C-alpha cells in the first residue's frame, strides 16, 4: 500500500481504516539484528574502562590516554550524528544498519592489530586501538538512532514503546557485558589480547546478520497510520521545526545531559572506586547491577507506557528518583567498606535512570511529529554527546592527586591516586538540577498519538505539525 493510498483510506473510513494496516513476523528478525549490533557497539566502546589501569600498564600509556579511547566515541559522534540522522531519514533504516554493521566490524578487527607484535613499532599499538575505536564511534550514531525508526516502521502502535525499549536497552546490555567480561578476561595485563579477540566475535556476527538478513527499506504495508508519514518532512525542514519546538529543546537539553552523565558514570566508575580500595571486580559488579536493574526498569516502564500512554508523568518521576540515587551514591562512594550500600545505590540509579531512555526517545517523536524519527532522536543524541564530552573533561579536571595510599587498588604506577570526591558531587548536583528543570518546564502534547486517534485528519496534521494540538 502506498502512503498516499493509506491517507486516502483513512480519510474515507476513519478509524475503521486502521484494520488495513499490517505487521509482519520478520520485524522480530530485524529487531534481533539491531539489538545485537547495538549491544556489540556498546561493548566495544566500554572495553577498556573497567580495566583502565591494566590497559595503561600493558600499552605503556597514561590513564588519560585510556580515557580518550572512550571520549573518542563522544567527540566523533557529534559531527557524524547529523550525518547519521540524514542517512536514517533519507536513505532508510536498511542502509543505516548495514553501514553501521560494517564500520563496527572493521573497527573491532583493527583494534586486534594493536596486540600483533609484527605490526607494532614503538607507540603504534595505541594508534591501532584509537583508529579502531574511531571506526566503531562512526557506527554508534547510526545504530543508536535506529530503534525509534525501527519501532515506527515495523511495529504497530501498541508495540512501539516495547520494541523501542528492547532495541534501545541492548546498548546498556552491551555496557553490562563489558563491565562483567573485561575484568573477568583481564585479571592481569597480558590477557588483553584475548579480550580484544573475544569482543570482535559479536561484531562480526552482527555484520553478517544485518548484511544477509535485512532486505527491505520498509515493510510492504505500514503497521500504523504514522508509519505512512515516517519521513514526511525533508531533513533540513525537520531540523528547523525541531529548533523552533520549545518542548523538544527542553527535552534535548535535560535528557541529553542525563545520557552524558550515565556515559561518565559508566566510563569512570572503576577509577572512582579504586582510590577508596574497591577492586576492579567490585567496580564491574556495580556496573553490572547498574545496567541489569536499568534493563529491568526500562522493560517494566515500556510495558506500562504502552498501555497507559503516560510518557510525561513516567519520565518526570523516574528522573527525580534517579537524581536522588545519584546523590546517595556520591556520598557513599567517598567512604571505604561500603560495598552493600554502593551496590544498592548503583542498582537504584540504574533502575530509574535507564528506564527513562526509551520512553524519552518515544516522547521526542511524540512532541516533534511529523519530523522523521531519525532526526528527532538524532539531535538529542548529538546534544548528549556534546554534554558528555564537556562532563568527561570537567570531571577529570576536578580530580585531585593525593599521596599514595596502601589501601588503594588502582594498579597504575604513578605518584599517588586521584581523588574523585569533588567530581562525583558535581555530577550528582548537575543531575538534580536537570531533574528539577525538566519537571518544572517540560510540557507537551502527544502529536503522533493525536494524529493516529484522529486518523481522518492525518494529512492535515502533517501541514499543521508546528501548531498545538489537544492532549491525546
């Protein structure tokens, strides 16, 4: 069915026309391919953070250079994020997924070159690592922007939030696997080659699945009314609409800042805890609890929102509770022998914080309809990367070098460890400030749901998207 025919049918038959829309079982295969690719990309991003000290010792580099392997993801995805939104909304989901799969696989293979002795002279090994990370970073925005587009094109309206949750949460699942697997694979520095080889396997598998299994840009028949106009606005016109959309700007600033904070928390957790005597294994456990509870929270909230459509209320409550958990973690992490309390607060921080992610992405589409899903989610991601880079640099600048402490578990041979007291308190303060700003100032109408409910006016909704519409 062509999009023009779908709109005409809706105009003639109203809600009865919705029965003509169809969903296909192969949507689940596309979802699996996107999930595996998203998971692999996150694993490659956070490979070194849980074993930062051992990585620095093995490659004979500084801890700052190890951190740049994570920061590279943030920096590269800022300019390329805009390109990725154009690729997703103009060339389509299939092109974006296959391109990201190949970039991801090539990056994972190039990283392995860093431990092949016959290829390395002097400091070349680090630059193989860095080049591989940069290729994986190019793949990141393409795959992270895909869940909302996938949900809109392939899934009916009553499954969109759930599909978006599953696809989006595969990214933190990759973070979880990296937090658990890296310390397990690298009890000592000489095991780093094994770790790089293990992380290349999912990247190759995801590339094969995406290349061989995804054949269509869109399904033959759209699954919902909004799917017929998924790319109804040209890319530049969509950007202009977003920049004039006040609720969207507030969501981008607050939610983008939230993603940046979670990025910093994941990348710096081992360094924050080792100075107080906590082991890499315990830091990995905290990262795992943070992510597992986040996956659980996101899944439960996704099911709830699919049934109630309470996007705004859910995100505001979870944002406030995650800010409270961040304050408790900031205080507790500054004391020794607080393993139980740290585990609990990391779990709560993840449960409420990660739950916001897929729902806020859906909310971005709702408040910006009919702008393409890739553009509306992509701009938020670019904002999050900019804020993440600023936060990473700021937090590292706020650290203070302290005299060597025999109880510290930081393995890097240097003149004393870094004290993270001020950075973690600043992080908690920023999280609380953004939560308050979001709760007070964010209000919007559900434009996509309203257009689907009043399906007879779908074509008209396209032309008046910038105008306010009644709350769905």
